[in-house]
């Protein structure tokens, strides 16, 4: 197939999808893996808006323009094993000489010198076609659809249940805003954890997408109807989820007025981006889309005020007994800018529930079957259960995921694994490929939301024991470690999750194609990557991380 035929078949904007099966289109499997994952990220089944190349998380993109997407495909199809492609904010800008065990692609997205690291400056550059927003896994080509955050969300709700409700979320009501690419995991995560769930989104199309992919049970446009359904379900202890079309600030106002106090309250609207993400109070979606274009500054002001109002109601419900936490979208900081001085009385989810996992080098390990065959994921699930028979929690998760998760695009799986486990799993997967037990290579990656790959003082590194929340040497070391180790592609981004100026973070993806080269790279990368998490938390004074450092021979 010629390059042009390939583009007509798989990358004819806006219709993108990944090739499947064992046939190579690029010159080698590492380049083919990057090609398939890039196309998968922007395919209709996976991306929130392929027309605009938006994958998830507000305006998180995988390529800057359709022309850049085309060029990336052309270059990956012809990339040699001793070359590495350079991507600057979604645009291919060159190739360098490297070697077979070096990353095939080096990606830098949305990075700005700190003094200029604001949405205002970024949006000016974006308007001039000079930058794109990479979010976390959008621009680093390892987004796997809503499943990517499902387990993390499930673990968070379950941890909240253990801490506040004796481990039982039946008869408990969870309320949240935002049912987009990541927020759409909330209904399924909450019901998997046993709770009743109400999710509110201004965009009915987003809610429909969650119904289609079986993440949500029911949708309604009517507040009264939604409340009748959720209250009846909560009283009966039924784990069902309802998506309500509306503005979350308005719905919380109604809950306060009606004296309905959720047991758990959080939010995953795209608050990290006040202009292109959050929808202000008092306007319908088409009005918001018009104002965004016509007067972004007025829009920004309205957004900040609305976030203050929204958080004001969250604080009131917190006072009335809702277990309330920030879910990593920087809502508190923007609400504070909009005038809600007490916004930070709401705790962040990482210090509350996730940091102990980070101290064990745990994080959102994920893998994708490049064959496109769902059976390959079943084989990997079973192999993992055999590898870690003592890990009942992981077994339960994999069994649940098998039944409940509908794949989006190439079949994939997420499963949080820790130091030691990630390396064992990676080598096992490479063996499965080598022995033909799966029908094609697997790629292994993770979110940038991981133990040693991110500096984000309002999220992953909020409230560090030694006050080192804003130190971004760590994600840079993580990037360099993964490049040296031989990840198949690496990335460094700014502003993911919480917006411009608030975070810096690194990503990595590594191929298991059954080769000895892959064995060597997997051994290095899947050791080094979680080790950075242990080093980072041990250095900050966390005792469990220090114990783990001793156990894994990482004390220096
Ligand atoms: P998205 O852009 O795909 O979806 C956001 C949704 O919020 C959209 O459907 C939009 O219609 C809706 N929305 C915006 N303003 C609203 C309002 N006022 N009321 C009701 N709905 C509103 O984004 P996403 O990928 O779902 O991510 C959501 C947020 O969560 C982002 O800020 C992202 O950075 C953050 N995030 C958190 C985690 C985590 O681990 N907690 C992980 C990934 C992303």
C-alpha cells in the first residue's frame, strides 16, 4: 500500500482509524506502534471531537492541524530504525539520528517559559497556529478512551467509601459535574463501587456518548425526574447512574434549596480551562460557543464567577455533610480567582486517597492490543491473574472490567500496578507476543498522572510532606530516565489536568513486540519509571516510600 493509499484509507480527515492485524505498514514495529496509537487517539470511537482533533480534556489534541496529522502519518510510515521523529506541540518538525533502542518519537507539548506560562499567552500562540494543548495522554498518543481513568475513579470512590462509610456505598448518592472523556468514567466507577450516581453535563451529546459506551444507565433533561430516579434508587440501595442535562452550578443550587445532601460530591467539568472548557452559568451551550469565539475575555470573567458560585454551593453541601473533594480539574484555584475565598477548604483527591499508592510506585499502567482483537486482552487479563495470584484486589478489578467495560478503538486495559509488578507484567506480555499467544504486539503506557512523572501542586503533588509541591525537576528526570531506558516514545507536557502554569509532566509508551530488544527496553523502562515515584516520595519524607526504596534496592 502506498503512503497516499494508506492516508486515503486510515487518515482521511476527519475519519481516522488504526489498522489492525499482523501486517506492517511502517518500516518497523516501533514506528507502526506509534502510528497505530496516534490514529487510534483521534479515531471517532476514541476522541471526543475528531473534526477538531480534540481527544479529551477540554481542547486536548493529538496533532495541531489536519495537515500536521497527515504529515505525522507520512513520516511514521517511512521512519527508519535509527531515526527519531520530533513533535513540537502536535507538529512534526524534524528527525534526528538515533539507534534501535532509542525512542522512535520525542514529543514536547504546550511547554512555555514559566513567566509566560498563562492561558492568555498560550491562547495567543494557539490562535497564531504556533501551539496546541496536549493535555496528558492526548498529545502523547496513549489515550484509551474513558476506561483510562475508570479504575482510578473507582479506586477513589472505593477509598472514600472505606474512609467515611464503613466500606459500603450502597444507599449512598454520589453527585458530580462533567460527563466528558474522563468525567464520563464517574457513573460506571460509582456504580461498580455500589453507589447511586447523578452526573450533570451541559452537553447532551456528551451524555449520549456515555450511554452508547455503556458507562451510564439513564439520561434525562428534567431535574425533577432525575431526582425522583436517584432518590428512589438510593433508598433501595440500587447501583444505577443517571445523566442530567444541565449546568452543574444550577443543579447544586437546586439541591441546596431542596435540602438534598449528596453523600459524596465532586466535579469533573473542564474547569482547568476557563475559556475553552467550562461553561458559565446562565447561558445555554450554543450561546457559550458563540461568546467563546466573540469575546474570550468576557467569557473568562463569566467562567471564573460561575466557578466561584459553583464552589460556593459545594462548600454549603460540604457543611451539610457531603464528603466533598476536588477531582483534579483545578476548579478551586479558578473559583478563588472568581471570588470564592474558601475554595481550598475542599481537599484534593490525591492527598486524600491516592498518595499512599504513589509511595508504592503504583500508577495507571495500561496496555493496548495492536492486533485489534479483543481476545488478546482476555489473554493478558488471565496471564496477569496467574502472575499475581495473591492479588485479590487486582483479580476483582480485572473480572469487573471484563464484564463492564466496552472497548473504544483498539482493545485496551487499565490496571494500576506498582514497583516490581510493572516490570514483571511487561516481560510477561513480551513473552506472550513472542510465543504467539496473542495475535500481535502490545503497547504498554500510562497516564502522566503517575507516581514519579508529574509536578502539579493542585493535584498530584498537592501538600507534599516537605513542601516540594512545585518542584518540576522530577518529571524532567522521569522523561530523561525513560528516554535513556529506551521507551518507544516519550513526551513532556505543560498544563495537563489543571491548565497553563499549574503543572509539568512526562509520558512514556513502550512496545512489547516479542523481540529481545523489547525485553531489554522493558526491563529498564518498567523498572526506572515507577522507581522515580519511589525516589520522589522517599526524598519528600514518606516512610512507606523509604521502606519500599530499601525493599527494591533503590536507597542511595
Ligand atoms: P472533557 O472536556 O472531555 O469534558 C468536560 C465536560 O464538562 C464536557 O462534557 C462539558 O460539556 C462539561 N461541562 C463544562 N462546563 C460545565 C458546567 N458548568 N456544567 C456541567 N457540565 C459542564 O474533559 P474530561 O476529559 O472529562 O476531563 C474533565 C476534567 O477533569 C478536566 O479538567 C481534566 O483536566 C480533569 N481530569 C481529571 C483526572 C483525574 O484523575 N481526576 C483525569 C483526567 C482529567
